[in-house]
């Protein structure tokens, strides 16, 4: 049974926490660079093994493949948004963002 477009509630819950919790989001986007496997490894280094709702990242109900695919897609979208900006001496400028990286 699907839940809000995801395989099940557990998969949706993990994705929602990563997208809406600052710590989880920073681990995913800055540390793991949208790689699900790296996210799990980094989160474990900080002692984080589950969402605040109690869903373990290794729960058999969590669709690991669906999360990998979702974050690979996010990374590909981000790479397409980046462009070189000669005015900024080679720094990356995101077309959809109002700040520089």
C-alpha cells in the first residue's frame, strides 16, 4: 500500500524528516551530497540511527531503493542548475538560489 506517493509510511517518514529537519538535511546535502548510503554512514557517526518518529534507517519496511533513486535525482537536478560564472572567478552560481556557494 502506498503512502503520499511513496512505497509506504516508513519510507515517506524518513524522506520527510531528511527534507524538513535541519540536522538531517545538512547531513544529506552537505555531508553525504545526496547519497543515501553515505547519509546513513554519517548519521550513524553522530549516533542517529532512526527518525524522531522511531523509524530506523535500516528498517526492512523502508524502501532503500526508492530513497537512493530520490536522492540521486536530487543530485542530478542540482548539477544541472549549476553554472560557471566568470564574474565570480569560477565560483558556482545556482540559477534557482539567491546566494553563492
